[in-house]
């Protein structure tokens, strides 16, 4: 007689008395619906991944991503815009009930409830049915979420000032400016520099480095203004006006 045979020693209730070997489940009741993970399934996954990867690569090569000028932390007038997939959250912050003193509502409470509902959906709606019509809560939440996202994105695109958006980040080619020129001194002295920049790069007014305007047209604008630029800014002699206009039409000239 062997002592202890047929006896079970259990010290820790988490240790099963009868260890089962780690054998994968038998899927033989689904004939033709299974396949080996390696290499068959992984190869398919990888092929799909490669198609998307190459697709995205081709898209980025075909449509170069639009870049703006180098970010300038001193430019307080710049209005940043999120990428398209966050426009709905951005738009939410524009409504009176979700902005200003109610910022917390727009930034945390409403998005928190929406994403929290997504998180809780599997716990709230636990029925076994799979048809959308049989799961009104889950279907309702999802339709509401999709509708709200589409509506907010659309509002944001429709009411955004795209013209300002484009011009505020525009890359302005750096032009060579001859700061020794007589015309540059006049440009400075007449105050054009305040709106059009030290290197004609623009500011409150547009860049003047490459206007393509003739000296006559520039002189005319300097005296009479144009659009947003007031008239009567130039206060000097005709000779100075001529020098100024020639300088702006060809800023690099000696
Ligand atoms: C108060 C700011 C301000 C000052 C100062 C100013 N400008 Fe302007 N300028 C502007 C604005 C804004 C525009 C754009 C006008 C428009 O709406 O078309 C402009 C446009 C121009 C243009 C036309 C540019 C183009 O590509 O069509 C020229 C040329 C010009 N300014 C020359 C001058 C000169 C020369 C002076 C100095 C005498 C001067 N500006 C002073 C604000 C200013």
C-alpha cells in the first residue's frame, strides 16, 4: 500500500486539483470555417494591411499635405483649426450654452456623457438579440452620436472663415530686400513698414515682396489707398513717392 495515494492535498483553493493540459478548442463542428492562424490567417491580414499602407503612401505622394508657414508664438491673431475629425468638438465650443462661462459643459460634460454612453452601452443593453431593430437602446445611441457628429462637422465647415484661415498661414516667399536703398528709408519713414513689415513680408497688410505691380500703380495705392488700406498715408514729395514706388516694385535693386 502506498501512503497518500488517492488523497488530494489542497493548500491553495486557486490551484485546481486536476490540471488540464492546455489543448486548443476543437472547432470541428464548424467544418470549412476555420483555418490555421499561422501562416494562412496572418498572411491574409498582412496582405490587407499592405494594401492600405501602399494606398496611403500613394495618396500622400499624390496630394502633398498642405503646409502653413512656420508657427510664430508671438502671433496672437492666428486662429488654429483642428483637423477635420475633431471639427465637431471644436464646433460644440462655439455655442453659447457650451462656451465662455460654460466652457466646462462644452469641453467636459457633453463629450463626457457622449463617450461615457459609448463605454456603458454594452452594460446597459445586454439582450442577446443582434438585429439593430431589436436593440433600440444601442441603435438609438449610435444613430444619435453619428447624427450629432455629422451635423456639428457640417456646421463647422459651413460657417468657418476659410479665406482668413488660408491667408493667415500662407507661406510668403522670402524676398531679398535692399535695406540700403533710398526707397527703403522712405518706406520706413512713411510708416508703410508698420503694416507691410521690415522685409516686406506683410503683417496687418499683405506682403509686398512680389506684387507684380508697376511703380505707377504702387504710387497710386500709396496715395489713394486701396480696400482696407486707408488713403493719405504717404506724405512726402513726388520724388520720394517715385523712389518709394520703384523700391517696392523691385525691392532687391541697388
Ligand atoms: C494701416 C496699415 C497700412 C499702412 C500703414 C500701409 N498699408 Fe499698404 N496695405 C494695407 C492693406 C490692409 C492692404 C490691402 C488692401 C486691400 O484690401 O486690397 C494694403 C495694400 C497695399 C498695396 C497693394 C498690394 C497688392 O498686392 O495689391 C500696396 C502696393 C501698398 N499697400 C503700399 C503701401 C505703401 C507704399 C505704404 C506706405 C505709404 C503702405 N502701403 C502703408 C495696409 C497698410
